[in-house]
C-alpha cells in the first residue's frame, strides 16, 4: 500500500474522507473518484517541487514548522484553547476527532479566528500547484465525473490531510529533505503518475484512480 495513504488512514480512521466529501455535496462514490483523481496530481506536484535540493529543503522545513504534530493533534490542541469558540465546543462534544474533522475544517476555512497553517488548504494548494491549481481541479473533476466547483471546494480539504500524512512520515522515519523527496518519487512511481511537468490528462487520472480503487485502499479509507 502507498505509505502516504496508509498514514492518512491511520490518522483519520474510516469514514472521514467520505464525510469531507459529504460536506461539499458529494456521494461516497464521488468522493472516492475525487480522491483517486486528485491525489496523484498533488503527490506528483509535490515531487516536482522537491526535485531540487532547495525545493526539498523548503518542503522539509515547512513540514517541520506547520505539519507537526499532525492535523488531528493540532485540532485537539485548538479545541482546548480559551476562546476557541465554536470549534472548541465542536471538538469537545464527544466522538472521534476524525468524524468531526469535516465540520471543524469547514468552520476554520470559513474564516473564524486565526487559521493555522496546517489547515489553510487554499495556501497549501498555492504552494503545491501554483498557477496550475484551476487546471488540475478541472481535469480531476472531469476524470471523476463531478462538477469543477465541487472539486475546487474539495481540494482545500484534501491538501491539509495529505501534508499531515507526509509530515507524520517525515517524523516517524527521521527523513531530511532528500528523504522526503525520495519518498515522494517512490509514491509517484507506485501510483503510476507521470512527472507533473508533463501534465495529466483525463485518461491518466482515470487510470491512476482505477489503480487506487483496485488496491483496496478505498475500503479502508472510506469504511
């Protein structure tokens, strides 16, 4: 299994990604298709960004600075802060953090209070995709059969989870910038993703999404 997907599964627990999809109006099937289409693009773009020593070092520093501890632990910390308001009440109301993550992310991305960098999906996407964000969203939407606006809303929720998983793997394995770059290259090859500089067509994303579905990982991520 993809190490990044496994880390996502371990941090979130079953059903959380489906709940994120529901928050943007997607069915579980649509959400699986969106994840299958979007993740290869995001991972390949991160791999491209980390292909130079400077890029790898900058990514490693960002992971240390903004994505450790992981997303779930950061949410738990925010919930315990005075003045956390609606988020604190939400997260202290019982139940698993994974199940509450969609509502918490929607609340934070709605501009309530200072937005932690680990949750600022729009900024994360800007760093990962740069000016190609809209093109990636449009192509991934076509590949997954959803409206582009739905994909545009979903990507800022998926990106922080991906970065949290990458930060967890960096800390767990003691990776430096070169190690993070190597991990991303390995993930890219495992997904069968072409280098991001060559672009992704709808057929490419359909193929990669199908490979993820056949791997059985969706049953664990969405179960």
